[in-house]
């Protein structure tokens, strides 16, 4: 397998007037091409911080990040769609900012939208869309710049349970089909196990890696199907204990 | 369309018609009452005038041709100061958003300037700029611009941080964040400020005309009060009410135009 991202002993300290917060103490991981990795951990432990550093929104305090000439796409916790732009224009935003808005790339984005069930909504505005559809638009907006690695920060936490299940399947299929790699932060253990092939459990803040669970499911396929495999509840139990029950 | 829907629409229409007719009726009633009170000498028409006299005064102004000149002068001054105040205000708000240190430095000055009654500066303005249109424009701009800057700057600051994060994740430059996010997401704020601004400018212009006392509706009112011609004063006020309404409608049309364009 081909390693495309490596993080060694990442550290991040925030400074504010009141105090100094060590958000990430020591975090290392590596990501291979096409691999899906989930990061789970208690809230406030520094998960979003790790993604922000990877995407260049925050400076790291210490440690090394090796990125092999790969483009990173960051999907935020909220869909952050601009309600004054059409669905298509929302999805073209990244290209427009980068000054790479060519006819060809526009066609690519339109094709993506059509392929993933948004063809009828190219010229609609975001407030006409359901939560799940908005999330799909946000994903395609991220995909528009053809990233190799996707970072997702609790991407479905705003949705109801039913939509979460469907959209996990959608996203999984889209990412597998477009041959992307994924690092996903979530507090939903079931989501982590059903989508990813590796689950990293973080400790309380300042976060370090507590345990890494490689996930092997017999007859694994899409996230919804994965939830029905015999190993699923066992992993769930193990990870749940790892996060919650520590004195 | 179902019958229920039709009935509902009809009902709504009838209600709206009722409200408008009551509004007109109220106006006519008050005017009529005023006229009757004047005819019956319940009120002293020398001080309180009457609708009849107001109409006559305006007709006189129309006949000697000065009416349109005064209206035009006030209108022109208001629009000019509105344009200057709005554009300059948006520009300054943008600069403050861009350089947040500057915004922090200037913050106490804006607070003072905002609470200072600008009329107090009238005499100085008159001395600095002279008794001419420049004083009037300066006065009106001064009154409208501080509120413009504060309102719009606050709107700029309230932009959703997640959306800014999104822009940054695409490596957007500051001017791109400004053009693609900050301006469009503040369309409502800007429109609300424009509506406020146009009436502020009219206030400023009338105050300026009081001071400068050369031409315009403010001058008519001032002059009328000096020669104790209350007919003229009240005619001036009537003209002002009409102009204020007209200007408000103008901004509303502007808003509709922009909404449609988007
Ligand atoms: N910009 C910042 N300035 C100061 N402290 C921050 C900042 N961002 C996050 N933190 C702090 O760092 C810690 C980790 O935050 P975060 O990475 O958002 O956690 P998580 O995503 O796991 O919930 C929290 O205690 C938070 O208060
Ligand atoms: Mg978070």
C-alpha cells in the first residue's frame, strides 16, 4: 500500500489571555491511499484541532506532517452553504477562489451533482433542500477541487438518525467511487465502525492516542450493511469501553 | 385553485382594501376636522392655519415658480448626501473590517461621535464651510455616516465563522472573503441601513437649510416662522412629509430591484 500522509508527534497549544490550552499533546498516524480512518474521542479533546492543522487553518506547535503532494479537502461540521448562491454556484466556490474555474471543471462538478441525485437542483437555492441533500452538496463542494484526502468533522451530526444512515451510505459510495482517502472525526462509534477500516480512540484533553482498532468485518460492504455483521457489536462494545470507562 | 383557497384570497384582499380605505378616511377626517375647526373659529387660523390656506400657499408658490425650485434643492441635497454618506460609510466599514486594530483604536471615538447631537456642530460647520450647500451636505453626511458605519461594521463582524472557515479552507484571500462572503451575506443589513440613512439625510439637510437659510424646504419653513407666516411653515411641513414618503418608496424600489437581480 501507498502511504500518502504521515503525522509524527503532533502537538498543538492554544494561547488566550486567560490561559494556555494544550489541545493535542502527542498524536501520530499514517494514512494509506484509499484508506478510511475514523478518529473518536470525548468532546473537547482536540479532534477538530487535528483536522484544522491538517487543512492548514491552524499552525502546529510541534511535530511533523508529511504530505506527498496531495490536495486536501475539508468538510466542516456545518454545511455552511451560502444561501444567496445556487447549488451549482455553491459547489463552484472553491474553484472560483482558486481561480481554476474552467468549463471543463465546471462540467465535472455538474456531472458529480447529477450523478449523486442533485441534477434537478442545480439552479435551486439551498433553503429548498433537505438536510441530507445539503450535506451532499457540501460534500460535492469539497470534491470540486479534486482533493486526494478528505477531512470530515462530524459531518452528519446535524441530521436526524434516518438521514444519517442514508447519507453515510451515499458518502461512502461517493468516496469509494471517486477513489478518495478519508479522515473522519465523529462521536458516533457506530458511524466510525461502519464507515472506516481503522478507528483511532483519543484520550481526554490534552489528547494522545489511547488505542487503535483495525476493523475487519466479514462480508463488509456499505455502512448500512456493515452494521449487520457479527463483529460490529463486538467492536462497538470494545470502543465504547475504551472511551467512556476510564477512572 | 380550490374554492377554499379562492375564498381565502378574497378575504385577504377585502381586508387589505378595508385597511387602505380606513387609512384614507382617517386622513380626510383629520383634514376635514381641521378645516371645520378653522371655519368655526375654534382655533386661531393665524397660528394653526388651515388645509384651505395651506393649499392656497402652495398654489401661490407654484404660480410664482419657486415651489419646484425649493423642492428640487432639498431633494437634490438629500440624494447627494445620501450617496456620499452611504458609499463612504460602506467604504469605512470595510476598512475597519479589514484592519481590526484600526477598528479597536477608533472604537471610543465612534461611540462619542455617535452619541453627540450633531446639531451642536452646526455653527462651526457654518463658519468652516460658509453659508452654502457644502455646509448642508456636510451636516447631512455627518448625521448619517456614523450610524451607517456602526451598523454595517457590526453586520460584517457577525458573519458566520463557519463560513469564514470554509473560505479559508479553500485558501481564500482576504478580498475574496470580503467580496464573496462578507458583502453578499450582509445584503439585508445594508438595505436596512439605506432605509434609515435616507431619513437621516433628510433630517440633516433640513437642519442644514435652517442654518444656511437660502433655499429649499427647510428655508421655506425657517423663513415662514421668521415672518410669522404659519401658512408657509405648515405648507413646508406638508411638502416634507410627501418628500419623505417618496424617498422611502424610492429605496424600497431599489431593494426590490436588487432582490430581483439576485
Ligand atoms: N482557537 C482556539 N483558541 C483557544 N482554544 C481553543 C481554540 N480552538 C479550540 N480550543 C480549545 O482546544 C480544545 C480542543 O478543541 P477541539 O479541537 O475543538 O475539540 P473537539 O473537536 O475534540 O471537540 C478545547 O478545549 C477548546 O476549548
Ligand atoms: Mg469538534
